């Protein structure tokens, strides 16, 4: 059974960089699939942030692209998100998720989510 | 960017009722439209993929239809446990989600 677990600081100061990690168990990232980040501001809808393949190929939401970096650490079977120059608008629950294989482009496994608040 | 617009934003329904939620895409996305259910304080759960394909473990009362720009999620004989927010998601061009439809059970 594939499991994903987000971790990272729950509080980040404005203008700083938000950093989160998603640990994957039950599946080797090196075996394939895309791995992504999705966020949800309190009481609002879902927003895709970006996705990464085990090779390092990335795709980002154009509205966040200038501030986002997603990387993968195959040795630790985890992938990470960095979002720079954060503001209060970046406060949200951040989910990591697995995107299905070729031709199956759905988010089929999700982490439980981690709340990040941007505040001084 | 492909924009997905769901309707309604909110619906209050009684058990055993039939519910229809629609999702309209700003441009044609073929059948690359998926539906998720999110209950309070939980992660989204995949319900339907590629407009109408069922997902193992999801009750058969959930079904989907549509192609191009107009899609529908139908819940037949609604149960109390179906109280949740439902999101559509397109994977035709990067990824975007609809704004969500909150379903309240009377």
C-alpha cells in the first residue's frame, strides 16, 4: 500500500521560503510515476502547485512557477517543495500526492496534508 | 490555463435523492476529467476518472459522464455518508481543479 507523509514547519514568516518534504513508503519513487504537490487554503478549493518525475523532470503551475522548486531524493524515497517569498496568501494545507502512470493522469494516493501558516 | 467551473457551489439534499453536479471546462479536454470527494479534515479521494471510468472500492451509486467541455457527476440514492465537497480535475493540460461543490445532507 502506497503511503505519503508530509513534513515541515507549520509556521513560516512572510518573505521567507516554505520548505516541505513528502516521504513515500510502499513504493519506490525510482520505479516511476509523477509525484506532486497540491494546496488548499483554509475553507477554499484545491490548487495544483507542481509535479516531478523520478528523473527530475518537473511541471509547475504557471501562476507559481517563478517561486516554486520541486526536487526528488531517490536515496531517501522522498520529494520536496520549496516556495519562496511567501505571503499570507500562501497559508494553506499542503498535500503531496502520486499521479498515476502513463495514460492514468489522476492523483490516486494522497498524504494527510500539513497546515502551513505564513505569519510574523 | 484551462478553467473548470462547477455548479452548483452548494446543494442541500435529502437521503435517497439523486444528485447531479456539473463541471464545465473553458476549452475542450476530451475525457481527461476526474472527480474527487473530500470530507471535512480528510484528503481528497478519487471517485471517477476519465469522465466515466469507475474506481475500485467506490460505491456504484457514483457515476460520471460527459466529454469535451461538459461533464456530470451523478450520485444515485444519496446516503448520509456522501456529505462532502466534490471537485472536478482536468489533466488534459497541466492540472486544474474546479472550485468545488459542497453537498449537505438534510
